[in-house]
C-alpha cells in the first residue's frame, strides 16, 4: 500500500468548474510548491472541463491526479499520474459506496494499475458533497476513528480522507483518525485559509488538502498553506 502520497504534506484541489483568482495562471498553480494537484469537484463536472485543467497543468512537474465525482467524467490522458477514486463510507445512498464504481467498471476500460482508493468520511453536513451523497455527518470522534480503521483493515483503502469541505474540522477527531491507521495515509480537507490553519491540521493529519482558497484568494494564499503544512 505505498504510493507517492506517503511522501506528501500538501495537496491542492483544483475544481474545474471554478475560475482561478485574479491574474493567476495554471503555471502559478503548478509552481505553488504543493506536492500534488487533485482535479475534481462535486457539481458541474464535465469531461471538457477536466481536460482543460489537465491540459494546462501537464507540462509542469507536479503530480496530477484526477478525482472524479461520477463515472461519466473520468478522462484518459497521459498527462495524469493516476486516479484517486472516492468511496463515501458514511454515504446514505449506497450508489456512492459501490454503485457508481460498478457502473464505472461496466462502461469504461478501467486502468486498474493507475487507480487508487480514497475512503471518504464526510463531516460537514452543509457541503454539497454531503447532500449529494446523503452522508450521515452526525459522528463522534470514536466513530470517525472506527470508520478509518475499517477502511484500512477491512477494505484496504490506500487513503482515508476526512472531508470537512468548506469548514475547518476538529483537530482531536483528525488526530484520532490518524492514530487509528497503520499503513493508510490520512488526508484532511476543509476550511484551510492560511499558514496557521494549515500548520494546525498538518500536525494531526498526514496530508492537508486545500481547495476553494485557490479559487477565492489565489496562489499566494495557497503558498502560505504549503509553508504551514511543511512546517507542521
Ligand atoms: C466510481 C467513480 C469513478 C466515481 C464515484 C466517486 C464518488 C463515490 C463520488 C462521491 C462524491 C465525492 C466524494 C466527490 C469528490 C470530490 C469532492 C468531495 C469535491 C468537493 O466537494 P464540495 O466542496 O462539497 O463541492 P463543490 O466545491 O463542487 O461545491
Ligand atoms: O475547499 P476546502 O474547504 O479547502 O476543502 C478542500 C477539500 O477537502 C474539498 O474537497
Ligand atoms: Mg468545495
């Protein structure tokens, strides 16, 4: 279970449905110092929008992973380093646990060698990913840690992803999930806006994921979060 993410501290998630901020370019995004770029979002995804971001980033050294939110937007592009495929462990609708995956294997020739697993635990009930998947976000720290252990031990998930998209999460919960894991890598995402929040979450998670900040504030703000995650 070892992938390049075991060496990462910081991931930038670029949403193909959102614009870059100010005068930022994809060159700025790719040279921000982040360890990898994940391309994905919940709503408004199309193959064309995915292609646009991969096309703009492929000439840079930063690893590029697609994170599809449904089977219809997976693109085949040699510029990609691989696919990170979510499974939402606390989804209310089993489509987001195995149904979408079954459909994907049915309609596509999946490149299994380049496909990796991400066990999502969605914790902000107001995020679109929570409504989309009908997630049960009413979980205490022990339950989140138990989901993390199950994801690693019973389901062999390479990455466990605590998804607080849009809000800053609880550091004790994140720490408990990290402690529940031996081999899997704990990603934390949600509400990281500056050096301090990146450092605080970087201290309890293996990898911090920064999303909306790049679209709302821009690459300079993201660079502060890279510094925070690296110094944690
Ligand atoms: C099997 C395949 C190929 C796909 C299915 C994959 C699954 C289960 C997707 C479920 C939804 C999910 C976990 C999407 C990942 C991307 C994500 C969480 C983006 C951030 O979401 P928000 O911040 O809530 O959304 P917006 O920023 O788009 O509003
Ligand atoms: O947009 P933010 O709140 O930074 O969240 C990052 C990421 O976890 C979203 O999938
Ligand atoms: Mg978002």
